[in-house]
């Protein structure tokens, strides 16, 4: 039995909203049509996926499992369509995602020696769209920062970066040569939604501001709303007159990895992966302030 992707997409809409009417509106189909498609999917799989009673719509155990598995399946199908469309244009393109503070250029240059006719696009990504953009084909390969949901991905460690504390310019510890984690105990933290990823041994109270990237983090810290932690490369690529970066050696380092969709098979992607690994030392040094202070920098030394 082949799984019908259209029925699967309909099921996901209902499962996420737990409401047939709202799901039908989102899908731009009539509710009776949606109900028939869900019943047909349940017949295909031989098990109920949803229950409906006076309290509303609920997922069965089978339905919860299908919802878990459906995301990567639909993303893979979308990625296939995207790659076919690109191939039909007659040009070879590779889209590389990267997080803030990661320099893609050394790997692109090395890759170009082997594939001079492949156009390499680069796209900035944030912590909450790393996995989704790889799975649905918007990017082919990415430099990511942990943590990341590795479901459906191949994730390979590349290098680590020390972290720095990000403090308001008027903070009592701003300008110090270095500080410890204990020096900041109890201070409110400007962090993204997933508080489980705080890099400290003891969690800080969340300052209550949702941030996605470095720029938003710096603005909130500058306004005195809390402190934060960033990879050392932020000190090279991001400056702010109202923010001070202070090394914090006892903090766990930031892990940079290469990630591709597990279903992705492409010699071109594999060759970029190899180029990125070969250039990893240069990439890491581009985020090292001490190396930049030498004048010509690490990239020139490796040129």
C-alpha cells in the first residue's frame, strides 16, 4: 500500500488544529471532502487516527505516531519537487545555509575548484528554521549550531567556538578580561523560547523576550533587559555601542556542525560537504578575534 501524500497533508492539517472546520478552511476544501479523505486514509492504514466526540477531535496513539512521521515525509516530497524544478531550468545550483558568525567563503572557494559551473547560493538561517529548511529543500546543506532536531538529518560536528557573555555596556562586569559563570548567577537571560538549551549549569531566569537572532539579542541586552551568551564569532562580526562582550571560559562551547537531509543523495552536496570539512580550520579562525588582530588574518595565511 502506497501512502497518499495528499491524504497525509490533509491529516496533518486536522491533527495540528484538532478541528475539521478550521483545517478545511486552511486547505481551501469543503469539510465533507476533508472528512472523506481522512476516513479513506484510516481505511488505507487499517486503524483509526482521530476520534470525535462532544469534547472535540483527539488523536489516537496511531494518529500521534503518524503525525510524528508525517513531517519528514512531506518535507522530503517538497524537496524532491523543488530539486526537479531547479534541474528543469538547466542550471546546477547549490544552496548553503549558515548561522550568524559562520563564514561560508572558504568552503565555497574550495568547492569551486572542483565545480566551477555550479552556482552556490548562501542563505542566512536562524535556530528555529535550521531543520525545517533542510528537510523541505529550501537549502541543500547547512552550517548549523546545536541544538537542532536531528530527525531526518545527518549532522556531523565541524568545530567548536568558545562562548562570550553579552552584557549591557554599563554592567558591573563589562570590560573585564574574563568572568566566570558564577559571576552572573541569577541574572535574567535574553534567550530564545527553548529554555532547555541554556548553556549554563544552573538555569537563569528567562527575561521574557523572544529572540531569533544575534541582532535582536544585542538590542535587548543593550536596553538592559538581561544578559545573554553568544559564540565568540559575534565579537568579530557584530558590534554595538551599548554592548560589551566578555570571555567566559568555564561555559560549554558552541558546537558548529554540517547538516544535510538524510534522504538527500547528491554528489554535488557530498563534494561541498568534503570542501567544508577541509576548510573547517579556516572557517573557525574567521571567528577568532585574536586571529583578526594579526592584520591579514587567518584566511590570508591559508591562501
